[in-house]
């Protein structure tokens, strides 16, 4: 089941196995282009929420922010 609503998706449910593993629903894997071996960062949010993001996306975001921070630093130095 995949319900799209304002850029957010609901992919259904999954179970936690005896080793703490979960299966990401196939629709989510396809939509996120996840494949075997992809690394995910796992965040705990509040006491009962888990969020995952592809490591490759975090690296892209960090790189983008780093470039923007360099630009901001240059502007600040020029205006001193």
C-alpha cells in the first residue's frame, strides 16, 4: 500500500524480527531506489519513532551545506 499525500508516503507496516531486523516494504525500496548494500543512517526520534535516510543523501546534503557556508564566510570576510 502506498498513499501519496503532499510529498509524504505511507508504505504500510513491517514487523521487528527476533534479531531486531525490519523489512522495508518493496514500494518504499523502489521509490527510494534502495538496493542491497545501501547504507542507511538510523535516527531515534522521541521515545517511539525511528527515521532512516540514505547515507548517500546525507553526504550530498553535507557537501551542499559546506559549499553554502564557504560562500557565507566569504561574504562576511568581505564586509568586515
